[in-house]
C-alpha cells in the first residue's frame, strides 16, 4: 500500500512512493544501451519514449536505478503497471544491491496493493524487509504496509507487531497509529484502539479515515464517550461537522 505519495490505494496502506522527487539530469556520457524486458511494448508517448531512452542510456548502476524508479512511478501514474512490473522484475534478476532489491520489492508490493492482491503484496513487503533496508523511511513504510496487509487478512495480532515496529522507527507519522487502531479493534481492545486512532488524528489533522472509524466505534460502544473523554481530540479541528456532532 503516504500522502507524501502513499504506496497503495491510500495512505491507509502507507504506500508512500519512495522514488526521486526530480528526474536525474540527462548525461552525455557514452554508455552501452541497456536491455529492456522481453516483449516490452514500444513506447507510444513522447514522454515515455524519452524516459525509456534515458533509462537505457544510464551511465552506471546508480544512475540506472534512479531512472528506473522514475520510470516506474510514471508507469504507475498512467496505469501501465505491467510495464512497471516487468522493469522491476528484470532489475531484481540482475542487481546485487540489497537496498535496491528491497526498494524493488516495495514497489512491486505497492502495485499488488493497488490491484488488491493482498497476499502477493504481503509477500513482496516481507521479502523487502529480509534485505534489511538501511533507510529508516523505507523500514517504516515496509512495516506499516505489512501491517496494512495483515489487517486486511484478519491477522490482527501480527499486524499489531508490525505497527509497533513502524512507530518505533518514526512516531511522528499518523498512518501506523491508524493501522494499529484497526489491529487493536480486531483484537477487541476497543479502548486501546480508540487511543491509537486519536493519536493518528493528533499527528495528522486531515486524517478523516481515522475519524470515521472513531465515529463508528462511538456508535457501537456509547460508553466510550464517558470512559475516554479525551476521544474528543479525534474530532478537532479538521472537520467541524464531525466536531459539532460529537460535542462530548
């Protein structure tokens, strides 16, 4: 599956696209043209043609990897995920760099999440974690994406563990708290779930999904308004309608 751009259908999956914010500058260095995957379709758009040309003419492995992430992001944006997947799979067959392999499995997991192939996505995210990525940002996203998938599969206890690992890496981001709330609710720990969801909203006041879950939990468990008076923090300040509807 983080509005930074989250990998997956939404930031609930924490599917933050970790790629270059800006395309690498073209180089004039003479290079050997790099192969494309078998049966790779010929580019039809001018932008696509230029990107593939830059990818094939990359001056070294690091340059190629930067362009690869940029091209994959482009293909995901125009919904040509088969082309993105083929490029990532080809790179995995040739790369010896663990960090880059982790990145590729992360991207493949994002694509699978977009397609609602949750088991496949989980396998990719778990594989990426086995490469022990160094970057904290990547580790956070992987643990949080694993928790999202596990929640989707009803494996709430396992999901909770990965949420907590993500929070341990970076406690300033909302998505892992939201996924933690979902996993705790799945384990019938309602008060703890409410706490996690309120934390998500406090960290990201635009997180209306966490608010919607809180709203449902209050409707299902009216005692929460008395037992957890701090729950009102989950309804301020982003959505005045919800806030006025839950003046506790």
